[in-house]
């Protein structure tokens, strides 16, 4: 959470990884905000709780003929881990995965950074943020 | 009068409900609000020059005050570069979108 006077944006995200361009756009918004010194709060729910799964495996690219190492596939978990590096202190990245959504999907093994929460966290985030963007799915 | 940022990520040729979102933008503007309409992802497909019956044209005819921006990253991914961008649409980026979102009085809506 930010202190008074600092800017922060709250984003609610619903899309699972590798489903639509929305995930990429949302991650671009978070990355840009953090690089501008704006803190970011994320409430991930439904399929989006899978974005931070630690075990996401990279893959080679048969089109380009590249190996796993050469391809260096940007999994969502790896991307978000980078965001946590950017948002380690000030600006700060806070990421809450909806607990019920996690349990439904057995999706509880995350990278370091996210914490478990619920809709109350989204309400608190939005109350304390400069602005809130709710990104629904279809 | 309020400030609105409407973010359209969907292609009007795929989702008919985008029409309602364009209408919301027009109505908000006609009611005296400042409206920025930000196209991203497949939402930028309507920004290609030469498209007939273009949603953006209708929006700008109904509400000339709406500022229409299109994400440059999304445009490049869809080969809408150089002279391919339709008139009335300004190439923008997520950097500008974040600046718009980082204002407490702005009401942001994603579709």
C-alpha cells in the first residue's frame, strides 16, 4: 500500500495466462506504471490466479528452431517476478490472488511476492488508490 | 463535467457489443464530459485506413470532441503503420495511458 501523496493504480485482472492479449496489455500497464514510480496493486481472480504459478515451464520454438535456453520463453510468472523486482519498495507492487479462486484451481504454488486474499482486498486497494481499472473477461 | 478514459480492446467486426461502448463514449461527450477513447489489442483494427463503415468515423461524427488514441504496440502487431493509420486516430502508447490513469478524478472503463 502506498503512503499519502504517492500515486498508485489498482488493477483487477481475470484472464488466465496465454488466453488473450489482455494479459500482455495489463502487464505492460503495470510495468510502465512501476517504471514511472507509480505503485501498483493487483487483484487477480478467476483464471488470473494461474499467472503467478511457480512451475510454469518454458518451451522451445520449433518455428525458429531455438532451444528452451535460446528461446528464453517469457512465462507470465517470470514476467511478474520481474515486476516484483521493479516494485520491491517504492514504488511498490502488491499482488493478491483470490483465495477461493486459487483453491478451486489448485493453483497455490506461486513465485515469491503474491499473497492470498479476497474481494475485501480489492475494495481496500481501490479505496486507497489514485485510480482503479477493472479488466473483465468476455 | 468529468474526465473519462474508455479502453476498447475488442474488434468491432468480432464483437457486436463494441457498438454500445462507442455509443457510451459519444453520449458521455455529448453530455459535456471529456472523453478519451483508447484503442488497444484488436480494438485497433478499426483504425486501419480504408475500412468501410468504420466505428471510429461514426463516433467522431456523433461526438467530435472525443479524443481517439491507438496503442502503437498493437498497431505495429497488426501492420497498421505509417500511412495505414486512419485520419482522426492518433498513435499513442501505454505510457500515455498510464498518465491518464494516474489521475484520481479520471473514470476508467475497460471493454
